[in-house]
């Protein structure tokens, strides 16, 4: 895996690009996603991909997955994350016990981002299942 980062418009603004020419903007002035926000987003995305895959293998009809993730940072420099809480909202025809198991499997076995973070950050999670049929609106 290889990515590149280049300075863009203004101070503290950068664009990261992967080898497929897909990019993401970063900013130290809140003009785009901050690097620490990107870490939280990456953890949620990595885990959500796992959760959806696992639930489909469990023959659960997943319509939507949202994750509200909150990170608490140290008050001194470096302001690393000390705690992260991930709240999963899984919608569809999904059994709660299967949703819980899928999230735990992701966080404890599969999600590279959360497993890497867990070496130095206390990660907690909660799961909410919203029962929806395919023809219901999200």
C-alpha cells in the first residue's frame, strides 16, 4: 500500500492520494477533515465494512449501518486519543444478538484500524438495531 500527500491551497492544507488516484482533503484549520477526525472515520469505516460482510454471511438483511464515534484526546501534547466510543446503528431485518456478535468480531478479530488503535486506546462500543423491512424508508 502506498499513498502520497501534497500541500494544497493555503497554510496547513493537504491532499492525500492513493495509487488509484482517489483523494481526501486534510486541514489543520478546519477547512477540511483533520487528521485525527480521519483516524476516527477510518476506524468506523473499517469496522462497518467488516460488520456488513459478517452480517450478510449470517444471512441478515442489512439495509443501513451508521456509526457515531467519539474520541477523547489527552489534554497535553501529543494530544493522542485516550478513549474512543463507537455506537453502531444497524438498520434492517437483523437479529440484535447477531449484530452484537458481528461488531465484536470486527473489533476483536478483523478491523485492522481498531485493532491497531486498541494497543494504546481504550475502545468501547454499543449497538442499536432498528428493525426495517426493505420497503421501509431509512
